[in-house]
C-alpha cells in the first residue's frame, strides 16, 4: 500500500509540473497579412486567433501578448507593419516549428536572429 501511495504521489507531482520558463518569440504584426487572420472569431481577440493558429500547427502556447514598438506613421497596405510585436511564450521544444512560421526568438529585450549558414 505504501508503494502505491508513493507512486501516486510522485505521479501527481510530475503531472502538475509544467515548463514555467518556456521561451519567448515575437513576430511583427501587419495590417491584414497575418497568418492567424483566418482564426479570428466573433470576439475579435488577436490572442485567441494567434493561439488557435499556433495550436493548429502543433505548438502548445503558454501566453500571447502584444507590445507597441512604434506609433508610425504606417502605410495602409496589408503588408505594412502596425507597430506592434506579437509575443508568444511556448515550450522550448516547439521553437523550430514557431520559427518556421516566421516567429523570432526574443531574449531579454532583444530579438535573436539566427545565422543562416
């Protein structure tokens, strides 16, 4: 019985632990050419749309948020930036998938652009 209780306790502890650190990546939001634009629902929340888009690509998401890096002026074309960076916090193991979708690693206030060697 002791072994069963210990086993259940260990199982509970490990099942409750999660990767609280994760990694953070960012992408520049555009006027209307974002890959997640098709994922907007009636609530029109970009966080939900980005999360659904990432999950549809096999990426587990901890957090989605945006920060303004510029107030413009901006052009009105769909490909023009809006002045916001969209940040995601994900499992480290999903980094390559996110980079393939256009996200760039973000670390201590710096975008980390990988060398293309």
